[in-house]
C-alpha cells in the first residue's frame, strides 16, 4: 500500500513467480498487498510451513513486472489470481484457510464470500478498506472525488517513510529495496492512481458481501498503523456475519508480517488455525455420532 506524493516512474523488472510450500492436509492461501510482493509474507509462510502446513503465496496479476502491466491490471485480474490459487490448493488439501496483508485481506474476504464450501476461515492482517492511517497525507482524501480511471492515472501515489515499518533497522532495508528499481523486491516506489481506484472498487464489492461471510475470522491490526486506522477493524467486526477474533498489536506499523511483532502474528495465526480445525473435527464427530447411534443396552 502507498501514500500519495509525486515521484519518477520506477524501472522495470523481471516477473516473479510467487511461493509454494508443500506440506500437510491443511492449506493456507496468503495474499500480498497492492503493489506488494509475496516476499512480505515470507516469514509467516515459512513459519506455517515449518509447522507442517501447505502454504501458497501467489503473485497477483500485474505485480512485480513493469509499471505499465501494473497500471493496466484490474481488481478482477487480481482476484482471478487468488481464485486460481485457491482451487489449486483445495485439490491438495482437505481444509483451506485464506488470509492476506492490507489489500490481500480484502481479496481473502471475497474468496470467503464466494467459496464458503472451500474456505474454512480467514486471517486479516492490517485489513485496509480505507487509507486513513496517521502517515497518509491529508490531501490524499481529494482522490476520493475521482471516479474515472483515466483521471485517476493523473495522480501518483508514492511510498514514503516509515514505509509501514516501525523497526528502524528493517525500515532501512525495506527503503533500499523499494528504491532499488526492482519491484519484485518490495513493490513499486510510485504508482499511478488507476490501481488505487481499482482498490476502491474492490472494497465496494466486498463490503456488500460482508454479512454473508459466516466463517470464523481472525483480525490482527496495529494500533498505530500508518496506513489504515483501527476504524477498518471496527467496521469489519460490526459487519462480518460470523465469529470475529481481534488482536491489536502495540509495537508495529502497517506491515505486521515483517515488523517487530511478526512472531506474534505467526503464533496467533497458527493458533487460530488449530481452533478452526478443532471445531471442524468436533462437528464431523458429532455428525458421525448422529449417523451411527449407539444401540441401547
């Protein structure tokens, strides 16, 4: 996710491939954010893989390549990427949980709404319905008046300090990656407004489906998020149709999968998965008990 400013176009880079870890019968589909890369989910993906799970981190359409490819991509293209990954994962795994960072969390909610038979739970990591964090410039709100993509592309959104990272050592590493000109490392330094408008259209679509999402959901959100305030979490708590568990992080900024409390994010995600699977097992056992009642003595 980006904040608004003006900058030069970044250089082009070769397209990446996403990541996949073959593991057990429980699968995790993890989705990166707008103008992000699967790298931002690497720590969480590796941790879940070490725990024996199968993990897929697809690269969204239009990302990690040229700026022009990214500009032309739509939210439907991004969603098609994760829907294809979901179907591939469901063929390998008995149970699938979906989650994502920032915009990735919004895409995971659409998957949950459209595929309740496959998606058993959701993990929303700093979900971003609105860019209203303390690090977003006040004048970016004028972009809300834009409703046409051709006009949106006249605006430019640039990454800026603190880059969603509270840890200063890690922030310096991320800043170097962003300014390297290789979007496969940490996304684009600057993007036109078209993709930002596509994000708004995606959010509008997902908001209409929230009440129909009955799967359990875990939300992890930093209290001092520089990109998206806790208002995003409060809205989701009020409108999602199923059980919602919320964890507020006190020592991270927006990119919680990399920042100071990434270990907490991994631990909470793993425990949430255990609880979801336990409920599924209890339901299955109860169903088998009804099918095969014990004969009276």
